[in-house]
């Protein structure tokens, strides 16, 4: 695919939108990971279906703006995501609204999940950026970089999150099943990424490239 980059004047806007998007997905995933599901007899959580959106956004960021701006997105999003994840996690612990008074007491269980998400997010995204940027410079196949980045980035993200959040957790179910849930979670996220988000990456990138190359007069017409 022909190289293309976003106009420098639009980069600050894109970065702000991406930071907000990352924070929103982290918050949603931290809530959804508390909701277990059973798929073909295997334990998993609804968070497996939401988090791959971040990898799609990150890969498009690297492709259109560059590796360093993509890292700035991670830097700006990680601390607000940690705080917001904790607040939302306490308010909606176990999938129900617990009232504003629940914030008055520090919840170590929810904070552990929020911190695990913080660590996994930073590690997984930085690895995703590195793998994606390296492969896109060496291969002309548009799909190879996002596919490889998903394989490695999501593996590290999943392993870090579940081991930090649920190893010897006070939640007996998660403490007993986090290894199985992590494997199933990774398989689901990888399947969603490779079957849906990698093709979506190609479609969105092509659409963005066409939009960026359309003369203003033509676009207005």
C-alpha cells in the first residue's frame, strides 16, 4: 500500500481523539472482564470482545502518524485510564451499580484489577507498536504487520493482566480458573482481531487514504 501520513496540522486532534478512545475501551474492558461467560464449555469474559479495538486504533495510529506519536497516546492515556478504571470498577463492581458511597472505602480487589489493566495495557501496546512498526517497514503485505502485532501484543497483554489481577485472588472462582480463562480470552481476542479487526484495519486504512488524497473541492462537491 502506498505510504501516506496524516497532515501535521491534524495530528494534535487525532492524538486527543485516540487518547479518549483508549481510555474508554480500557474502562469498558475492565467492567466487562468482571462478567464471565461460557463458550463451548470454556470459561471466559465479555472483556475479550472489547479490548481488541485498542489494537486496531494503535495500528492505524502507527501507520498514519508514526511510532513516536503512538507512544505518546499510550503515555497520555495510561494514568487517566487507571484512575477511571478504578472508579468505574468500584461503582459497578460485579456488574451492578453500588452507589456513590462505595467510593468512600478503598477497594483493594478492584484496584488490583485496575492496576493489572494498567500494566497489561502499557506492556501490550508498546510491544504492539514495536512489532507493527518493524514489520510494516520490512513487508509490503498490508495485513502482515497488524496480524503479527496482534499475536504478540495481545499475548503479553493477556498474560500480564490475568496473572497480576487474579493469581491468588480473593475471588475464589477467578483464582481457580484464571489460567484457563486467560488462554480462552487470548484465543477469542486473537480470533476477533484476525478475522474481524485486521480486515477492518485494511478497509479503514484504504478509506482514510482515499479521504486524505481527495482534493478539498472534490470532497465538497
